[in-house]
């Protein structure tokens, strides 16, 4: 929970020399004792994964190949010299020399780590990238601790697998009532649907696209786990099945919703929905609702205010599903509203996480998020990060954009042609 003293925190300084020293030792121990796999036994290690999707192949250059299919292993004698990978959604296979690979992860577990001696220079960039990310996470956790915020715990490969197994057990119970549901998995999502597979495939692809988009926006290296196990998505063909599912298994009423994202206090995320008749609206809704779950799972359980949470979900939906016209239409209605009223509407910036903005304010929320991202993408990510670390909206806005809420409203009003916006 947030501490009673919620004044803005300064960056917590770390002892760089000490951190660097211990990080060097950690690298040496990790590479020498834990995850190192030499080329002569790499073929044996990878053989069970041929034909399967790997979590990540991290190159020495720092580039990350996320969710590639391992098509084969090139050997010379009994020694692996290269691996053949097919990128997600691609037909072409690329050969990657073993000497240029820093790390391979499968099933959330590191199955290959480059040899310390052989990679001291060739893989230096990969180490620097990881060191930077680790340092940023440590600094963020220090700020959370100082602010009385408990971060989401890091999970081992076994713990992730346990969570997925629990979701599968839950689905087995759901299938007793809805036997037509077929279960499939992507790297980040567990999907149960009675929508024909060929029809559902392009929508499922949007889920991983949303995940990658938010990773890039927030500066999370692709391949780093965000979900607790995976995010469960249950998509019904018929609205009546969605209406029956929600009170039976999630203990809520749908109240006319197209989809609902359930974000539990323990970190589990379950999203349920029905297809409807508009395919682009269905794709947008999938992205919108699961982005709520992503924001819930990033860093800590701290809530984003409703205007920001909905604004991000709407804006991300336009980025991943650009052909959907729902959000532009909402923004057009919102523009008419603020020009007629001279303000953003009652309680738009309410801090209460249980407060929900009005229907007309969704367009304001998405256009305001779009405005902030356009001003400075990195500062916007820092703004969200500050809230997840325990700052108030005003504190984090001041810390990231060096602006007050009044400054933000004034700048936004000027940009949309309403000077003096309230």
C-alpha cells in the first residue's frame, strides 16, 4: 500500500562502484556455474526444442529475437555451430551462429548462456543492455520500497508453469459448462474460444502485438515476463454464453459490456468477452481489455487513475488495430463536447480507482494520452512508472514532464483549439 507520506520522491542514488563490482561477480558466477552451455553440448540441450517456439534468443549485439521457432541445429561433427530460426509469422528461416548468441530462454528458463571466456568482448553489448535493465529495475524497486509500495514478486520458471497449470485447471471446470471451448496458447496468452480457429487466428495475433507494443512503450526488454504465468482470454462466439459465464465463474454481471478484464489482487489476469458482429471492434476490444491487465501487472499493483487507464487502452487499440474507427469517432464527439463546455467534464481527473469516467470522456482520455505521448514518449513512460512506484499523478507529472496538472490541461486545450480549457 502507499505510505501516508506521499510527497514526491527524488531518484534514490545507488553506489555505482559497489553495484558494478557485485554485478561483475554475479556475471562470472552465473556464466561459470549456472547457465553456461558450451557449443559441444548445445546441440543436445536444444534437440528437444526443435520445432518449438523459444521464448527468446538474445544476440551478443543486444538484439532480441522474441518467440522464434527453432527449425534446426547446424553441427560440425558433434559440435553445434549455428541454429536455424524462423521468426514469428514468417516463412523464411535464418541461420544464427552460436558464437553470436548470448542467451537462449525456453519455458521461462535459461537453457543456454554464452561462455564467459569466449564472450568477453563479442557479447559485451548484450551484457551492458542487461546490466542497464537490471540497474533500472533495482532503482525502481528502491523507490517503491521508500514509498511503501510492494512490487510484484519475480517468478521462477517453475512458478510460471504452476500458474499456467492452475489456469488450465480452471479452464477444465469452465469447459464442463461450455464444452465447445477449444484451448490454445501463444507465448504470453492462454486462449479458450468457441470461435472457429481460422477466424480467431488473426485476433489472437493482435494479443501478442499489444504485449510487444506496451513493452516497447514502457522500455521493457521484449521477452521479459510480465504476466503471472500467462494472461487467460476466454472469447465466446455468442453474447448469451458470455453473459452466462461471468456470474457463474467470475461473480459479476456483464451489464452490456463487450468484454471484461478481471485483475485479481494476487496478480492473475482473466479477460472474457464475446465476438459480436464487428470484427474490427472485436479486435480493438481484445487489445483494449488486455492492456488493462498489462498495466495491472507492470511493476506493482498500484492503480492508474481511470482516465489514464482507459486513455492508454483506447490509444493502444488504435496503434495495434488501426483500421478500427471507434476511437476516432469517440474523439470527434469529445472534441465537440469540450468546445461546447469549455472543460473536460466533471471528475475527469478523480484519483479514486473505483471512479469511472463518463462515456463522452473516453475520447478525451485517448486524445490526451495521444497528446502526451506525442510530446515525449520517454517522459510519458516515466510518468506511468512514477505512478506505479507510488507517486500521485501530480507528483509523477511534475517529476517526468516538469509540469502541473493545470499546465497539462492548458497545453492540451491549446492543442485542440480550446484555450483556457478547464
